[in-house]
């Protein structure tokens, strides 16, 4: 295959003219890291980064490879709700907040329309067809072909091109993610391209900080890093759901509470702690039932780690447990916690 000595210069710098490069031929096409074909790693990175991000309504549809086109009607644990606009998402979240994840049953009303990762819109007639969409999404994720949602390339960007047949340079300004997806997805296999760097991108997991990307290698590195972070967060999210299920299905006691090097678990020895589905928590004295029940609330959240946030009221001893606790380990019988702000403060809850 013919290549060009000055391809690095042509594709690495802004193109001023669209003149022919017939006399600049080399036999080592493809060695220049700034040249990309339609099947190159950079082409795949751009295509996946530009796919439609359907993750914003995962709480409703359960798949990030597509999003539901509103309006849609859903029944959530026997409560029917019609979501007419994105402002109605909060109504759905309010209902979901009343239940633990394993107690939620969402039934979508068919037919409904969805927008796929390639921006096409399709009508889904029934649950069987919808299950097929979810299965296809899982397959794409396992094969690293799904959308990259953790890195958002800021538009516009300029792509420099070289037509191998016509031996002609060119450039195109891409104004949107959908335009980028369409352009890369249909890129001619007889042409080469290069991104005109630097470009900017918002990286989730860094507070959506905008970073500057200066090369194909830098782009690949940023994507690899954010995908790794995303995987860790997904694991933490799954662990948070598992922990919440364990909490609401058991009765607990304070097995250990260490602060300033002293274990004060005896202060809670006669109490049983009950975590409920509605995110309330109560502590009752099992030895002296005439003592008032201590009421509070809890929430299991995840970032890179899993945290159990506890808030008790009207009881000095239990108010000492009012912290954001990092979950260091958990099982069906024991949960070990460490204060988010003071690693020396530790709490162990054991199931009775």
C-alpha cells in the first residue's frame, strides 16, 4: 500500500491547502502514530465515546445502551406513573427511595420507543423484545463495544483527513457527538485521519473536570483510566445494594465500638438495632422494654468505596454513632465499619 513521507506533517498540523501529495510517497504507511484508519484504536475510541449515552435513565429502564423516549408509563411496585418529561424522573426516584433494590419491581407499558446507542429510534412491542435489547447491551459491554460514558469529548473538534485514492488532504469540523459517531462509523476504509490536538474532554470520576488531551496515546490513557474507575464504582454500587439487602433482612447488635483506643460496646449491650426498608433504623432495649425506642435513619451510598450513613436522635449514646462509616468488610453475619473522617474510630455490627 502506498504511503507518504510527509504524512506526519500533513496530519499533525493544521491543513492550509488541499493540494495533491503525489510526489511524497513512502512504503511504510501506518507507522506514523498520528495516522488512523477506520479500524484503528483511535477510531474505535472516538466511535464509542460518541455513542448515545443512555445511562441517565438506568433507574427506569435498566440498560445504558438505550434510553426511553418519553412519555412512558410504568408500574413501580403497584404504583402506576406516567413519565412525560425528564422533570418527572424525580417522581420515579421518590418511589424507588421507599424500597430496597431487591424489593423493586418495575413494569414498563408497551409499546414504547427507545433511542439506541447509534442514535436510531425503534419501537419495542413487548417485554420479550425489550429483554433482547438488554441482552444485546450486556454482550456489547462484555466485548468492549458499548458506549464510553465516562469521557465526554468537548465539541467542536477538527479531524484532518487524507484520501489514499485521490491523494488529497482535507479537514472537517465536527460539531456534536452524534455527528462524530456518524462520521467515524461511516469513515472510508481508503482514507486516513488524525485528530487536530489539543482537544478537551470532561472526565467523570474527577468531578467532571475538563482535561486537555494532546495525542492519541493520551486519549487512550484517559479512556483506560476512566473505564477502570467506572468499573470500580460499579463494583462499589453492587456491594452497596448487597449490603443494604443484608441490613434490612437482619437484626443487629453493636459488637464493638472503638474510639480513642477504648471499646465502649457495653453501652449498647442491651440494644437490638433494626434497619428497615424505608431507610429508618430503630434501637430497642431488649432487657428493659419500658425504655424509649431510639429512632433514626440510615443510607447506604457508594463512590469508590461503600459508606453506611447513620443518624440517630434523642439518645446520647446512639448519637455517638452518627457518622458516615466506610464499610471495610461485610458478610451475612458481621459488618465492619470505619469512620470516614477518623480511621481510628471503628464499629462492628453483628447479626443476632
